[in-house]
C-alpha cells in the first residue's frame, strides 16, 4: 500500500498516518481508529493492567464488612460496571461538559480503602456500607463543586504532600495481604496454617519469575498470571471455592441501594473528602502526563471535564455499589510503554469492563481466587503503591531540612493507627474515624505542615510541581 504524502496536520511528534483497508487518512494519534488486529490486543493490555486494581477495593471492603460470597460478587460486578461506564465517558466524552477525550482509565481507587475500612470499623454490622456510601456520595458532590477551581488549590498538594499520602496508602494497606496470606478469616481453624503461607509464597514466586523472565505482554500481566497459576495450584488442594459461580446470576444489572440507603456521618464525610482531594490531584497529574505522552496538551478545561467525570462517577457509583473513582496510573504507564495513544483503545477496554459488570457470573470468577493467592499478589500490588509514593517524594526536595521534618512527622502520624490500633480509642467517634485512617491522618498533618513551612508568611509558590505524575 502506497504511503500518503505528509500533510500539515502531521505534528513533529505525531505517529505515521493511519492505514485502513478502505482509505488512508491522517489523524491525531489520540483520535486514531485502529484496525481490530491492533485494537483488540492493545485493549487487552489495558484490561490486564487495570483488572486487579478494579476488583481489589470491593474484595477488601466486602471481606471487611463480612459480606458473603454472593454479596461480594455483586460488589465486584458493580465496581466493574461503574469503571466501564466512567472510562467510556472519559474517553469518548460530551464535548465541553464531561470527559477529557484522552486514553484515560477511571475506576475505583485503592486510596479510599483504608478510610473506608476505618468507617466500617466504627459502625455496626448492616450500617457499614450505608455509612460508606453516604460519605462517598458527598465526596462526589465535593469533587464536582471544587473541580472547576481545583487549580488554585494544587499548590497545597505538591509532591511533598501527595508523595506522603501515596506512600501511606501502600504501607497502611499492607496488613490486608498479610491477613489474606494466612487465610483471610482470623476466626478459622486453619488461619496461619503452613499450607496457606506456602500457597501465598508460591503465588508471589510465580509473579517474580514472570517479571524476571517474561517478555512484552507476558511481563505486563505478571500479576494476573500469578493469580491464575496460584488458583490452579489451589484446586487439587481443595482450597478454591466454586460456590460463587453456582449462585451468581449469568446476567443482571446492580440494583439501586442493594446494600441499604446511604447514611451521612460528618466524620466519615470529612475523611472521604480529604481522600477525594488526593484523588483529584492524582487525576490532574495523570491528565497532564497523558497530554505530554499523546502530544495533546491537557489545558484547564480538559482537566475540569476530567474531574467532572470523576465527580459524577463517585456520586452515582454508590447508588449501585461503587466507590470513589479516579485515574489509574498504571494505564498511563501502558500508554507510555506501548505508544498506542488512541482513546478508542481505552474505550474498548472500558466497554469490556462494562460487559463484565453486567454479567455477574464473570465477576464471580474473581471470587474463585483463594485468599492466600490474593495475599501473595497483594504484597506486590500494595507494595508497588508505596514505591510510587517514594518515587514522588524523590521529586520533593528532601535535601531541605523542613521538608524532611514534614515527611517524617506526617509518615509517623500515618503509621500510628497501624502500629497501635488502640491509640485513639479514648477519642470521640468522629476523631477515631478521621485519625484512625493512616491516610487521612497523614494527609492532614502533611497539608498542615506544608502550610506552616511553605505558605504562611512566604510568597505563594507555583502550582506546577503538584501536577507531576507519579
């Protein structure tokens, strides 16, 4: 096929013109409509990168709230469905209103897990998820209200602050996979049994071997391969539960407020709004990073439309069982690595998530994964979040004494609930909810000390550093 002449629409960083069977056209890489032979494999890479992250919040939260297999399956299906819809809206968009029209993935963020678990711990059984969903819905409204003006707040969330928060997300969640590795249920007779630990170690070993010796796509899906191989190894040991498959409906949409009507508790709302500020910072950073990668700059209007999508998904998601929604940084990495910049690739991945959510029996497959297998993979997943935070802190100027003190005190405040779970037991319930989450406590201290050291009595600083992507 003859190559077309270069046209004026072709920028200096643009990819070669798109070739199709019917015609040869020149379009921006973000707007390419790839042939299915390229589109499908590229979409699968995004699904592989995001899937474990999408199902992690409902798995952890469902387990913590004592939900049975059927309820956890509905929670997973809802998370997949909301992620699919949010990603489709973000990539395709309604011009001028919602959607940044970039290859941008939206889904439930792991950053909300620890505060949500703190909310669950301070509520009785049956009121846990309603309290969580009430706080998440208000956080969605908060995002919609603050989004258009968020640029003015970004100077309060430089890498110094966001790095602390992201690091604490990984560190404070680490007890979760450790508990999973022991079996998940602390009341079970075999909790901590050697076979549970061996299965978790085997899964971790598989992931490490695939990461070391795998190439290309295989290396990118190391986490999923570890989950698959670990589950297959658990079957002959009788450690895989197929109950969820037999009870899950083949096709069903999540029912509104299936887990109860939302309950609005001030302390829970405050905790989730703090997390939402961090998620908005991450989303803004992701959009700016994608703008650079795709050679389509993300301006203020693009970021506002993107954050508006986050807010709507976070507000509407709890109606069907969703959680706080934000950018998935790992998918930004996929775009950078593969250089496939078409937003339609990510739209196909979003449509696939939507289909998975509409068929709960497919989501139930995740419930087959034994807890020890999840534990082995979770060490990698949550550890990588902490590493991402450390990488962000490396940009924060830690050669400055005040910055070192800020990070030290904020990390210390965030680790207190992990090191001494009863530390705040004499505090009022609202304070326990806020301070009992290492992420919320660390974020509050980091923001306060950043104001004290770098804003009070000093000149305003530029907001640009806050938008660096981690």
